[in-house]
C-alpha cells in the first residue's frame, strides 16, 4: 500500500478489496445493500464461511427476539393443552345437553281463541306428547299492545293417547285480543 496512507485507511482499503466493508453506525442497511446480500446468499463456491454466516445471523436473531427450542416446545405444549381443554368442554356440553334433555316428543299448536268478555278469554290448543307423560303448559292472553294481561298454568295428566285437544279459560285484567300457549314442559 502507499506510504503516505494512514494505518486506518490502509485497513479500510484492504477490507474493501477483499469484499469486506463496514458501514458507519448511523447508516441503515436496506434489502438491496451488499451487506445483506452477502449475509443471505452463500458465496458461489458454497464455502462453510457463507453457511456459518447465515447460521450466525439466524442464531443472533433468535437470541435477540427470545426464540429458543424451549419456547417452541412450550408453545406447542400450550396449544395441545388448550385443544384438549376445548375438547373436554365440548364433550361435557354434549353429555349435559344431549340425551338428558329429552323433550318426550312434546309439540304444541295454537288452534284458536275466543274472547268471552273484557276479563276472560278461552285458548284452544293441541298438545302432542309421548303416551304416559304428564305435561304442564303456560297459557297467556295478550292485549292490543302485546302486553300479557292474563296467565295460567295448566297440568295435563298422563294419558295413553299422544294427541290431546285442550281449551283453557284465562282470566284477564283488561280486554284480550289473542290467547296462546307460551310454553310447555315435562315436570
């Protein structure tokens, strides 16, 4: 090298001549910069230096962001535990809501109603339920603004026939404009 060249500049010239150069700390590396290209692509000869540089970069990124084999294992274990917990909750729900909540073939149909007076209405209903099953039904009467003005719970004893027609008289506080079954259940 030249004689009048300071030692720091001589070192820099040798780095540049051999493909190694260092950027000032305030200069940003961008995807097209030679520094990043050298790090991500092994040299044409496939030397171990290029491969080890990529592995060193990956290791330094893992260290920087706290990734390790332990954290990966911990993440997988956590995912398996959550999946098992969801499966257990689903199985418990199926057992609780499934076979134990039978409706006994219960079905209701509103047939009609008759307004007898300002304080009484008769509701005609068809109830179908498995033979030998006792049923209770809530019958309601509504006024013109759909406010409940009368309510009555009717108990149907167990019978051998499936379909039953019932007529229920409901006392009201004001004039009703309709009457219907609110719900039926097996006690």
